C-alpha cells in the first residue's frame, strides 16, 4: 500500500473519530444543560447547545483531553432569553453556568 493512501486512511479515521467524539460530547452537554435547567426551574430553550470553542487540556490524571465549550439559551420567565454555557473535558462536565438570577429583596427599609 503506498504511503499516501495509508496516510489518507489514517487521516480519514482520525476525522471520523473526532466527529463521533464531538457528537457524544455534545449529547452529554445537552443532557447536562437540560438537567440544570430542570433543577433550577428554568426553561431550556431550543433543546440544543451551540459549539463555542475547543482546545487541548490535561485532566486530573495528566492525560490530554479535548476541552469543548458549548452555549445554550434558557428562560427564567418565559418571555426572555438568557445565555448559559457548558464546559466539557472529554465527555465529563467540568463547569455548567446558567447565569445569575436576580433574587427578590425581602428587606424593608422602615
């Protein structure tokens, strides 16, 4: 087998792995965002996440993993759209942000 054909097959295999790994990470991010919104009483809008970035990072054991960031939108009132984010290291959620929500002030000044 010529070297160019072998290199092409290796490249095609690597791209296939990258694509499938990205789909699995995206599915995990959607599930994490959905659970977070449900636990906070928020509406998870559009039932999806959007890709925001990727880079290499080491996990706790020192292995190189892909760190992917996904954004999503949620609503706390049903009339607005707010942004949240999920940071994945491999297929593990390392950070989930649903933003800051205003807490009603129960104090009185008199």
